């Protein structure tokens, strides 16, 4: 079971219990304009064989979270605090060299844009072999054989010929498959997919999502899928983390999030999407305003300037930051509205209009 | 099939006059090789499109990347010259007219671009960007350009005081609104919108979609919407044309297309749309298309979809299916259409 840890958690008091255990993660970037709090106190867990979906708009800190788990902020200006345990090993304080050995072997990442994340000068095969040989002491020939097997596994036709092709000779969908083959070449236990299908067409997107699902079953890996598309997480995720302005707004099992969402932001996201499976609504229900700047996050609840219901909290939403509170079955929500208010608004105002 | 088929939710709108008429539109981009730049082949981006756009309606072109939908948009606005066929706008054949003759017509045909970051000049203020059409077309405005621009900014939901700001001071959704204000400046009759919301966040997408709909009601605009997101298309369109490799495979009213899609490609596209509901994960039957769209340099003969179609038979490889009316206001180009039993008077 993937679940979020108690919010009252204090560093160093608890042994990690899950495969990936992220506690109170904060990633801050000092800039000339001020401190950018990209991620501000995020706690979550993922077990092997489970999928966590992280949903949010651009600038909500989704990608920064995944990059810090991968240790890709090292050497930059980022100030990272909190703890990240991968299979019991702490990553935030670990040496860059130690994290480098884990990267590729134990954890791997699929990036959004497969054209810019592959080197145009080297063949697909060369790039897969390079990663494989860093972690495995095998001959080039054996490594190429492995690369061909991986390409075949992700559904590239004629893998023995295509392995010598350059990235530009692949179509967008095939490039994304090749990226997945590369990420899976060392059989990682944690796979992070950052917007894996955003650049792809719907038919190819469906193929890639099926592929990720099948491969997860086969390798029993933990998967984090980061996206802004609620449709994609509904297809894949066991649990969903809704992020807003660097913090967790709502967390719960996929069923809970889609059937009984509790946070006004989640309602907003659901209302903004035209649905192909329902009667066509006359108007979409957008969230007013725009996402906040992370330098100057609104006081209290970060969502309050855009929230239709912030007046119902008696001013608390502008003065006090809401804690992440459990509302049952590990479903947590950071909102000042009372349970009854939320249930009533969802039943009377939101659900009928979706 | 269901009661929904006989009782459409919205009564078909009265047909307006044909504003834009496209006949057999073809655009081939030549591929040149060697010292003499000899033509060795052609990218058949658009290969024989015929459709009409009526006053006040929204026609959407949908399809995967590389199907020629953006090229079509550029042909309609004459940013590209067609290789064959004709585009008639408001009674004028614009397919081969000169730039000079096209210029006065540009007042009536405008375009909204996909990327709100690259379609606005970063060195110009909002006022200059939105006011540019007046200057270029030498249009005198009653209350002066500044006042008119500020009214436009207000119309699209921006603060008129932002007149002197630069594009980088705005968010993606606001920039798209600036682009829309510029498009509306000359009160065009036809707006070609090329993926107007796909670069925006979900919550902002809904704002812009609502804005486009409000403007259509208010100003009586006609839209040709180019998009790949089928759920957005269903929300905004009156009619939808599904394109595959430079050809229209299905053209129908929104209701008909989404309730009873007939071309296998349309059926596959619809089944691939992810739905934000976990219940659907198990209930839905998904059609998984194999492989990618073939290259438009060397498209498959006859029916271009036969290489990926699960219903394909010999005839699909030899005879090209014509785009014919299989139901009222529902044209399909397929030998073995789906959902035929749902339609009265099908070819059998």
C-alpha cells in the first residue's frame, strides 16, 4: 500500500517502511528576485508494484520533485532539505557519486520530450549500451544484444536493424519507446515518468500507457507518473497526489480522488476538463485566475485567491496554512472547509455539473 | 441504437451561408535533391480536401500529428499557396491570388496560433502588438487606436491598463488572450485557430475555450478549429472533420460523430482518449492501433488507413473509398464502416 506518512513526522524518528519514502521534502532555489519555494514540505511513499500519480499545473513543483528524487539537482543552486529513502538508503545527504551509481540501476526516469533528451549524435543502440555497461560488466556485444532485446520488448519493429538508427530516424512514439527501453535496460526498481505522453498523439499515448502498465507488472517496479492530465493518471495510478504551489493539496487512492474529491482545487481541475464520456456540458467550469508565483505564494492557503469557497472559512484561508488532514482510508486533504461543508458542496454544486 | 440517436440534444442550427468553400485542395511539398535541385518526390501533406464552412459555425479539423491539419489551416489563410484545388472565401477565389490582392481580404480571415510564447514579438508592447493590424491595414478607428486596443483588451478579459506592458510580463493564458485580441482587432469574419489551447494548463484551457465561445456568440464569428484533443473538439465544434494522412476520412455533425463514429480510424481515436474516471479502466474496450502513421512521402495506396485498420480487406488495398454521405450530414470514406446498423438508409 502506498500511503502518505503522518504529517506530524519529525526527521530521524522513524525507519523507512516503503520502497521509496519521501519525507518533508523542500527544494528551494535562491534567485535575485527572492527564494523560489518549488517544493515545500512534501511527504509521500511508493511501494514496489504500485503507481503514484502526481498531478498539478505547470509550476506546481511536480518535475522538481522527481528531479530531486533522481538526485539531478546536485551541483545546482538548489537547497534541498528533508529525507528521501530509496530501499532504505538516504539520498538527500548522499554523495553525488553514490547517487550516480543508483541512477540508472535502481531508479530511472522517462522524460517528457524524447527528442531533446536523447543525444542526436549517437545511435539509439549506443546510448542504451552506454547506460547498461556503466552498471553491468559485460562485453559490448552482449550489451548490444541486451539493447536489441529491450527494443523488441518495448515494441520497436526490426530491433536488430533499428538499434543502429539515430534518434532523428525514429518517430515521436518510437523515440519515447526507445527512452523507455533505455530507462528499463538495467531493470530499475523505481521508474519516474515525467509527462511521458504529453508530446504524443492519443493513439500513441494509449500504446505507451499500456506499455508502461505491462512492463510494471513484469518487473514489479514502483512507478511515479507525473502529469497534468487527469485522464492519464486515471488510467495508470493506484494513488494520486494533487500538488498546488509546491505543496500537497490532496492525496488519496485513485478511486477516492475521482469519486469523492475533497479539495476545491481538485474540483476545479475536474470541472475544467471537457469529458468525452459524458453528456456535453454547455460551459466548462474553469478555475479563475492563474497559478501563483512561487516567490510570492499567497499567505494562508495558497489556493485562496482562486478558490470560490474561501469566504466560507471565516478568514482562516488567508491567514492560516491548512494542514493535511486524514478524512478516512488514507485520503488526506489540506483545506479549511469542514468535512460537512465539503461533502455538501461536492454533492450539491460540483458533482451535478461535471 | 440508443434513443440519443433519434433525439439529438441540440436541434441542428439553421444553416448559414457558405463563407468558405474548399474544393479538392492539394498541397504537396517537393523534396529536392542533388546539384540541380531535381524534384525527387513530394510530401503529400494535403491531398484532396473538399468541405464548406458556413457563417457562424465552428468546424474542427482533428487528426494525429502529420495528418496535414496545420497545413490546411495555412492554406485557408493563404499563408501557403495550394498545389491544386481551390479555396473560395466570401465569393473570392483566393487559391492563387497575389499577396497584394490578398491583403485587403486578410482583414476578414485571421489566425490564432498555438504557441503564445513565439507568436508575440517580445520587443513590442501589448498596445503595439494588438494595434498592429490597424496600422498595417491603414484602418482609421473612431476613438483612436489606443482606445480601440484598450476596448479589445477588455473584451478578451485583460486589464486595459496593461497597454504598455511587454509579453514577458504575462502568463501563458494571458498571452493567448493577447493573441486573440490581435486576431479580433479588425473584426474578421473567419478565424482559423491552430491548436489555440493545447499549450495551456488545464484550468487556463477552460478559460480560453469559454472566451472563444463567448466571442463567437457576441460577434458572430466563424471558426475553423485545428486541434488534436477530441474532448475539447467535442466541446467547441458544430461539425468535425477527421483527417488521416492528408485526407478527410469522416466529416459529420458533432453529435453524429461522437455518438455513432463510422470510420474505424475515428472509432480508434475515440477509444484512445483517456477518461478521468477509474471505473472506466476496466469497463472500456480499447482499440489499440498498431504502429505509427505512415510517411506522407509515400502513403499507402487506396485507403490510406488500411495498414493499421483491423477491418481491412483486399478491396481496401486496391480501391480508394470515396467520401460519401452514409447518413444525413455524415460523410465517411470507408468500405466497411462501423455503427452502420445505427443509421437508417446505409449502403448495407
